[in-house]
C-alpha cells in the first residue's frame, strides 16, 4: 500500500499543473482574440472616415449638384479668362468652399469656389438667375451670402453739464446831463455848373475789303473697284489651341454640331454679319457653311494664310 500511495501523489500533482496551464492558455487566447477584434474594428472605422461617402456626409449643406447639360468648366480664378483646371459634368456633386460667397466677374457672371472633385471656381449664372448649381437635397438653387456685420454698440450719451450760477445784476449808472445844442452853421452857396464840352465829330467808317475768290476744289480720285471678298477663315491657334466647337445657334449653351481643330479652316456664309451672343455674354458669333453649317466664336478666327 505504501508503494501505491507513493505513485498516486505524483499523478495528482501533474493533474493540478495541467489544469492551471490550461486556464492560463485559455485566458491568453481570449485576450489575443479580443485585441485582434479591437484592431479590426479600429481599421474599419479608419477606412470609413477616409472614404468619399464620409466626406460627403461631413460636407452637409456644402453639397451642390451641376444642372447644365454640357456641364461646367472649373477655372483657377473667378474669370472666363482664367486658366482652366478641369470640368464637372451634369448631375455631378461638388463641394463648395466653407464660408464661400458668390463673386461677380468682369462680364457680369457670378462665380463660386469649390473644393471637390476639382479645386477652383465655377460659374453659377447671373444675378437673379443662379441655376447652374442646386442643393443636393432640395434640388433648388442655394447661394451662400455673407453674414451681416454686427451693428456697433452706440456710445452712451454724455451727462449734461451743470447750469452756471446766475450772476448778480450790476447797479444802474446815473444818466448823463444833456449836452448844449450846437449853433446852426450857415449853408454854403452852390457853385455854378460848368458848360458841357462839345461832342466829337464821328469818324468815317473804312470801306470793306473785297473778299478773295475761293480756290477751285480738286476733283476726287475715282474709288478702286472692289475685289471679291474672301470667305475663308482660319482658327487662331494661340487663342484657341484646342480648336473651336461648331454650335447650332449663337450661344455657348447651344447644341454642338461639330468642331474644327487649331489652324483648321472654315467657310463663312455669303454676306456674313457678326451676331451677338443670345445669352448676353460679351462675345460675337459668325455663321459658317463648312466644314459643318452652324455658328463659331468670331473672336478666334483670322484670315486664311
């Protein structure tokens, strides 16, 4: 029996050690799993915050949607002459700059600064007609206006000065004695009036000089016979390096019927005339018959070389 008890004590000790080691392993595995879960959740939160959807949600009332069919051009400054930095198509959502207000350009158009998807300025229309950008939620044109400056606090009115004490009235001075009346002075005798001088004799008027005879006018030289008017024009590459669009009417918003590259040639219609822009922009158009019948911007054309 003593030998059996000696063998049983080591077995009980080994069983206790195995139970302790198992509990420690289970706790370690649970802690590692919890840490891994937390890291995955943090990575997911970071990914969500860096996504475009989270940025648009954070933009709130700064989101606008493009309405023109041809889209809008994004420029470096609020002017049509400013450099082009990109473009946004119809129904594209853009983000306007925080605190941005509409800026009036030299041609009368209103511009708005945007920060996404391209940073720059886009034309939102004209005063009382700002329909190029609408709210992403309501669909109506919303133009942020600067908050009014606070009215200055009026300065307090100064306290009235105390009234001066009344001065005592002086005693009346005694009336002076009347002076004696002066003796009357005899009036002087009037001097005799001098006789008037005789009037001078009138001078004879000189005879008028004869007018010189007019010199004969030279006959005008005959005007040269007019030659045939060239209808050929060429796209100026320094003004329009990307070529020109041929539109169906004298307007930048008219349908595009074709195009002509820089240095390309077009043919004007007979008896052509400059046509003002239908939208009131500061540009003139001219009608062409080739390569496609339509209208092009006249300021980008030169005589064919």
